[in-house]
């Protein structure tokens, strides 16, 4: 049975948390993009804008995080309907581990500990909480839908 999205109840708190983090990442990405534009166009005239490479790495990383977090919020919204065991706990593990990784990456860029390329290349140990988050989400998905994809959100609409 497909739930009517217009008449649905209030969204799950975890879904709202993922959406809020997605919006925050979008704001950081926009701010870093503006900083990168000012640093590039100003050629040193705006010292407050900081280094172009630093702003560009923040922009790309947090714009990518915005897309991932928004998509994952949609997936969790569909999973709430199935109510798999431990959904709330796994969502907290996922969000908490990704917040730790995101804050760590932000700190690395601010401290200059990154490759300077367009993408982040954060230290390897920051990949561990990202992996923990993906595993928490995958375990939640498999507990809700099993290994069959029939009825899964990808085939829903």
C-alpha cells in the first residue's frame, strides 16, 4: 500500500535531521563558493577571502555532502514507512558518524591539512566514520527490504 504524501503524518525526526544537515552543508558550500570567487577574482585584494584552493575544496566537499544527505533523507523517509527494527538507532549512528567525519574534514581544511586539489582528500582515518555511516544505512535498508528490491523505493514511483 502506497501512502498518500499529501495526507502523511509528520516526518520522522531522523529524516528532519538529515534534511537540516543537508541544508547546512548547502549553506557552507554556497559560502565557500562565494569565498572562492572573491579570492579568485580579487587576486589578493580581499585578504579576508582566504585562499582560493581552500575555499574551493570546502565548496566541492560540502556541495557533494548536500546531495548525499538530501538523497539519504529521502531514502530514510521511505524506510520509516517499513519501520525496520532499530531504525532510529541506526539513523543516529549514521548521522553521528557522518557529522564527526564532516567536522573533521572541515577542521582539516581550516588547518591546511589536505591535498589542495578540487576534492578534499582528507586523511584516511576520516573515511572510517563515513564507512560506519554507510554500513548503518545499508543494514537498515536490508532489514527493511531484504535482498529483494521489489517494493523498494527505487521501484516505488
